[in-house]
C-alpha cells in the first residue's frame, strides 16, 4: 500500500468532496488526484526518474501538496526546504539531495537568483506564479495530459533536520512510516467523517507534512494556512469550522496575547495538539482558560520518528496535575526506554538518561550518511533521540533536555530544562534559556538568559533557584535580553547563545 494509492482510492470514493481549502480555493479529491498525476507527468518529462529528489522552497500552498503526492507518484521523493534558511544553507540542501528539479514560491525568486548558478545537479528551475522572472512557470509546466500511472517507491519524503548543530541531514521517511503513524493518530485524535484538519505548521516541518497527509488518509477536508500567523489561523478556524490543529507553544502564547484571536469564534475546535518545544505551565494554563470546551493533547516526537511517539491525553490536562510537566505515555506501537548515554544500559524509573524509541515509524535512515544512521539507529530497532529524560513508574515520559545541551559542572550533570522550568515559575520571568559557560574552577557553570516581565534582580533570581534546586544546578550569572533566539519551530538556538563564550576555547566543553 502507498499513500498515492490511498489518494487514488479517496478520489474514487468521494470525488466531489473537499480535499484542500487554500486562500479561497476549494479543491476536490478528484481534482487533487488529477493534479498529482499532472505533476508526476511534468516531472517525468523533465527527466526525473524513480529515486530522484525534487526540492521545494515555498510557504504552504496547494502546489506544495501537489508536489508531495506528484513526486511520489513518479517514484521520486519531495525534499521540502525551510524557507527561513540562508541562501547558502538552501543551496547546500538542494545540492546534497542532488535534486534535478527545484520549485520555489514567488517570494523566493531572489533566493533562486542568488543560488541558481551554483546548483551542481539541478537542471529545471520552476516558479509558482509571480511575474518578472525568467524561470519556468509552474502552471504552464504542469499543464499537460496525464493518465493514472503510479510508480511510488519506498521513500515518500525527505525532510532535513533543523541543523541547529552542524549540517542538516536528510531524514528519509517511507510510505510505511506514515502508514504506521496515521491510523494511530486518527484513533488517538478521534478523527471522524465530520472532522476538519488545519495544516498550520510549515510543510517542511514534520507536523505540517504529516497533517497534510493525514487529511488525505482520513478522506476529510484539510485547510492549508500559508504561514503560521496567529490571527490568520484564528480566522481560518472560524471560516472553515476547523476541528483539529497542531500548534507549537509559541503560537499558543501569541494567540492569548492578540485581541483579534480572542474575538474570533473558535468554538468548532475539538482538539489542539501541541509539541515540538517545551511549554510553560502559564502558557498552557492560559490556553486551557481561553478554550475551555476544547481538548488539548501534548505530543513528543521528532522528524526521525515521523512525528509523535507519545501523547499526554486530554484527561491529564487538569489544573495542578504533575503530569502536565510530562510528555505523556508511549503511543500504541511505540516503545520507550531510558538508557545511560555512555553505555547504552537501561536505567530504572526516575533516573535521567537518553530516551530511545522503537517503532515502525522510525526513519529508514539519513540520506547518504550511513555512519550517522548507524550512530542513531541501534541494533534491535531502537532509535537514539538525543533527548534526555526519565520515565516514571506509570510510564509517563518527562523530558529534561537535549543530551548534547547537558552541562557538566564539577563532574555533576545539569540539564538546562530543569533550571529553565524553575526560572519560568518566577512571576517576573517571561522567557529564559540556560547554557553552560566556561569556568576555570568547575569546567563550566550555568548561565541564564532572561526576558523580564517585571522587576527582578540577578541575585534575587539566583537565590530563587537555590531555594528550589541543588546549588550546583543554579545559575552563577544572569544576562537580561529582549528575546531568546529560537528557530521557526520554537526551539531555543543554544548554539547561538553559547558561541560568544566558547569561540576562543579549543573545544565546546571543558
């Protein structure tokens, strides 16, 4: 079974029902299936062969979704690119994927101009709409007769890791990965015939990609939002009576702060799935208060696991529940284990170590990186997440931090997320991040970057932490900042914070 075959089935079963809505345009299942065939034929005519990669640089759009299924139908693999990357980073991904075709949205023609002459493997440059450029027009390129021909291969999409450390890696996700995740999600999210999904996250993100595919799998309408704008999301929820949406915590925060969101009718929402970065109790509490009739479900996963492998059920979203600090329990079909990151030995409940996961959702591997794949995909099918956390006696997962972000001070392991959670509980702290900085005595010590929302001094914050944490875990210095740097999915860019303190050191740890 393939995802393109499922699309074919949906077009046969419900040809005139809505597949996607996008900026005033409604596309039926019959129309979308035909568009996927036309894209596949355009790719074949451009010399794309099974196994080739097709790069896409755009914000969410109908063309994006067409290319996802059309590439697969030609036996090729879509490579979505984070549009917030620099031109050099974009060129690296296109070249790394050896993509013979690059399709870009109209806003990104200047980026295409900057990199077109140095793409070593790309022969066809396509632009979706726009004027005043000399590239092939997407609509003209896809305007052709096409029959129902399907050459779907094993890999469905190749998403690149965020690249917050080192070069981004191409994560190969298969049809089987998605066909494992989608039935489970449909059940856990209680998706029915009257459900309406929203694709609010960028489709270069696993959440955006998976939601776009989930709508096709379930045979229900999906609303594409071009970019994750809180006001636009709220208005689209009201217009299309959206029932299910995935949002990152920073969007939940912004939605609480904007009066235009509070004025919108969001009563159709039945479930908000959230994850991809930590959430403070204040932000979650505010969201629960703003949408009292909507269920909330936290999920934890990564690109390499085709999205979520845990969920915190709506029933656990009760005020003052200690489980609100957890990422929930393993999804059906996923196994979690905590291991010593140095030895790989399993650790008992309550002990912090590296989270490893075994699931049919685990990626096929990293594109053209066999050694990196072996470092992450362990014997027995376990995948190293790179995250540190622990399981309690009931199987609830509590995430501390990225293993690589762990601070070692005087031989003691410190997980910054634990310190950040304490800092965030101070009423004058709006946001924060903790990193390790060099220290002659201890090797490194914690330093806090804090966005203030009230009057508080450095000594007061340090003492606040010392009253709640072991002293060795507490910041030895505090720096005030207007904003904590984050990537588009809300993850703190700790490498950016660490760089000024470690750039003159021979290595990034002591």
